[in-house]
C-alpha cells in the first residue's frame, strides 16, 4: 500500500493538528474553570491569565 503526498498531508492535518487543537481546547477550558473558581485574587491569577492567553492563541493558530 502506497501513501501519496496528498494523503500524507491529510493525515498530518487531520491527526496532528486536530489533536493539538483538541489539547488546546481542553487546556483553555481548564484555565477558564480555574480562573473562575478561584475565590481570592493572587499572583496565580496572573499566571493563569497568561496560560489561558497562550491556549487561546494556540487554538487560533491551529484553527
């Protein structure tokens, strides 16, 4: 069985980028949950905002 160049790019796009996008989505959802569930503002909120921003940028790039 032979894989053509077009089929290879389809595999990379579907499995590779799709998996990375789903990981970024789940990370963003967890970041939103942690951001809204924290009761006291602290330095960890700033860290979670940066992480959430990174997840959202990754989602935009991969989409």
